C-alpha cells in the first residue's frame, strides 16, 4: 500500500487500533476512545473562558457538560450559541488522546452564526459559504504544545471527519462531517 499511514509510525498506530485508516475504512471516535470517560480541556481564545472535564461517562453524554461546551464554542461576536454536535467533541478527544496531549485545546472558532460566516466568506475565499461551523459540527483549534502540521496529519490519518490545515494561521479545522482534507 502507498498511503502515509503505512509508514513505520503508521504501522505502530495500527497496532493501537488505527490501522483501518490504511484500508480506507473510517474509524469512529468511539472505536478510538472506547468506553472510558471522555474528557476535554478547552480554552476559548476570544473570551478566555475554559472547560475542563468529562463530557461523556457511563455510556452517555453528560447534558450539563455539553451545555457548557455549547456556550464556550458560541459565536462570540453575536453572543449566540447552538447545540454543538457531540461527535465533534469525540473527534477532539480522539485526536488529543492519540497525540498524547497533556495540554488542552485553544478554540479559535466554533459555532458561527450565518451572518458571521457570510461576513468571513466575503473577507476570505478560504471560508466556505456552507461551513459546518454553522451546523455546530466544526471547530478551528490549536493543541497547546503541538505542531499544527502534525495534528492535521494525524487527524487525516484517523479519518474521523474533515481536516483543514491553516499553517500560516497556526490552527487546524476539525469537524465531524464527511472525511476530506485541505
């Protein structure tokens, strides 16, 4: 095979349960995370607010934790929140776990109100007019102490959703939508 995950490092990850990426079969975050409690540490860059703790335990999502995360990932320019897709948090947790991250995420952009997204799309061709940010399915993040290129490569290999590398800006777009990369 000739995919990037079939390197020595990729084969090592395969031994950890991620080898399905080489076959083109996507793995779910639940396969990576297992039944253990799922936790995140996130700081919102614009507001300084943060969340640290479990959002999934005992086989179900914690409604109170999800509400805190929804508010944290709100559109700060509109002070508008939406229910975020909990699968996004699973993607973030799975990537952080595979990177053996000890520090948390910095969120640059979470939910975007349609008005905010339209304004950003007018300013930059890099912003999709049909962005998954408007559906609560995407976040632009940095993982403290980790290179954005390494995080983007790993996330793409994991095939958990969309991955966009914004190297110049130093962040990675992660989403729980269709598997694709840019």
